[in-house]
C-alpha cells in the first residue's frame, strides 16, 4: 500500500533509514551545491544512511569501503514543480487517466494521490532524466477546483512515500471562466463564495446546512487552504489575471499562494517580487495561443528572475510524460537571458521552497540524499544522467523505452517472434 505521509513524518522516516544503507562517494569535476558553497571544482559528495554526510573538495575524507562513482557533474535531484506524472498513462484512455473526474460531484476534495501509480512508465522516464521528486496535480473538470495535489518521489517503488494534500489547485483566467459559467466575474464570484464556505466549515454545514458553492466534503478539503494552512496553486496567465490574484493575496495576507503559467508575468514582475509570490513557468511558452498569452516571451523567466521573483521552470507542454524536459527548457531560458545558477535553482531550490520540502534541492551535510551524477552540464540538451540517488539509494536506470531499445537494437533473426509471412 502506498503510504501517505505528512511532511514531519516523511522527514522522520528518512532520518530513521536502516544503518545497513550503502555508503557512496560521488566525485564530480563540477559539483553544484545550491548553497553558499556554490560550484565546487573537483568536488566530492558523500552519501550515508539516506542523507548527505559531507560535501567538499577532492580532499574531503572518503569512508573506507564506500562505492565510488565518478562523473562530470553532480547536482541535487531535480524537482518538477508541476506535473501529472503517475496519474495518466494514456491520455485518451479513460481507464488509465486519473487526473480528471468530469462525472464526479466532488471537486476540491478530489485527492490526486489516490490515483498515483508508481508503475506508470512516465515515472521511470522522469527518473532517468534526473527528476527525483514530482509535484502532481489533478485536472479541473466541473469547476475551478481541481482538488488536492501531492509530492512523490520517482523511485517507482510500490511503497513510495507520498506527501498528500501538499497543495490545492485552482484554475482561473480563461480556463476558470469557462468552468465557472462563461466569464471571469463568474469565476471570481465562485472563488470568493467557496472561500467563505470553507472558512465557515463546519458551522455552516451543521444540521444539514448547505454552502453557497461547496458541498460539505469539498468545504472540509478547502478549509486548510482558505485558513492559510495549505498552499494555494492558481493557474493564471495574463497580466490582468495575475493582478487579480495579487489583489486577492493583498486582501488575504494569511493565505499562501503560488502561480502556475504566468505567461505575461514579466509585465507585473515588480509587484510579484514585492509580494514574494513564486511562479511556475514554462520558458517555451512564447506564442499567442490565447488572449491570455498575447505578451508571452521566451525572456519571461529571465525577466521575472531579474526582478527578484522566485521562479520554478517546468514543461507545461507535456506535463504528463515529459516532465524531464524541464532541463532543456531551463537551458533555453539561460539562452534568453536567465542566469545559469538561477535556472538551476528553478529546477531544485525554488520548487522545494514552494512546497516546503526542507532539506531537498541542495547538496549539504544533513540534506536528503536526492543526488544526480551527470555526463555533462545538466542544462545541455545532449547531457544524460549516469546515476540517480533517491533518499541515498541508487536507482535503477532502465525504463520500458530502454528495455525495448536494448531488445531490438541487435535482434538476431532467429530470435524474432513468429509472424505472418505473405506466401
């Protein structure tokens, strides 16, 4: 059974890993720490009992008997700040798509972790791309409220530890307008009424009472977010929609917000920075595919970062199967003006901060041992991960795709399966 752990319990479980865990020494010509230590030339990372024991130059003491792995680069494990990895196997096949529930009467209470399948082929593909953690969100269907998102590792293990109820996901802008009745005013009316329902829970629902928008179960699920105890992730793209979200944040200072999309974020970057609202962007989003993206540009991530906005970079074009392409997108953000270090932070430190993942996204003594050894610069499109560690355990570097590749790469005719041959 998949264990759903709250943050404190998950951290305690990692700290209590068996002493029999193997010790590793990762030697990198470049070790990017994500800390004040910066980039260490010819550095060493020591992993013991599921945590990082030491990080330093080549002179750092190496435990006797440790397994040594040499690489060009060593970095923290990457964190996909938004995906649907593990809840959709085949988009068009309903039986394998647990992201959307168009026929359900529930919304905010839908828990995406109930549909997580660690056997999903996209989990292995993500891990092979250096992604060790994924933030997974449901997809809205009946109203603004998609439900509860979660954080999972990409080990593919059946006992994968999951941080459930990590955030509540809400869609505004054009998408939200369509779901709420056809206009942005309708969407905002629904959102405000839902927050009132959630804040009034359970009083409003005692003795069979009803909410204005939410059922009792949905109000209960939204209550932590509406009271400032859970992150609210809002999908908003245009500058006007972003300003509306910031207006909401200003009038509800106790609430925790992050914004997904923010294609026109650069236009309101100074305000986002002042309010310290993080954004999760796709640096490739530069075409006016909707009215909300008329001012989209590949310089969006760079401009936001330079303004001081916390930026996480993801692949929104295919968040289901190709979350790993966020490294390529980050590389293109660098090509369009973003600082290289900031781009790496957008794949590690910032996602960890957005979701309150203490000890992840960095290489430092005592941090969780999610570590990746690379054969080159991780933001270079031709670079591959040589070794991936999750909680100090070296991971399998095969997937269905690599198995098929190896099977047919040098298949002898006599090994081919029987097949029909035209007479």
